[in-house]
C-alpha cells in the first residue's frame, strides 16, 4: 500500500514538472523579448537626447565665448532678439 502512494506522488510530481517546465521557458522568452524592446527604446531615446544636446550646444558654441553663449541663452529664454549691425548698418 505504501509503495502505491509513493508511485502516485511520484507520478503527480512528474506531471507537474512536465507541465511547469515549458511554461517557465515561455515566460522566460517573453520576458527577454520585452526587456530587449525596452532596451532598444532606451537606446533610441538616448540617441535623440544626444542629438538635442548637440544641437543646443552647437547653437551656443562659437567664437563669442562663454559670455556670448550666456547672452544667447538669456535672449532665448527671455524671447529677446539681438540685432547685429554690419559695416553698412546704422
């Protein structure tokens, strides 16, 4: 009688193992795919942020130095337009 109980418990354990192993593998594969999508999205966002910062720093860098960049920043934030006078302008 005791060996019959051990056989039944062993059979149930084997069936549970056979059912759970593929489910765990599927869950792992889906998790890896979602993680890869998230990482690729983060890579795109970081590339976009890099392009934005390059554009901003490119607008403020030039021959005018730090003070000129600061004036450009203040005028950008304040909405003030600077007029540049050329040789023939009064």
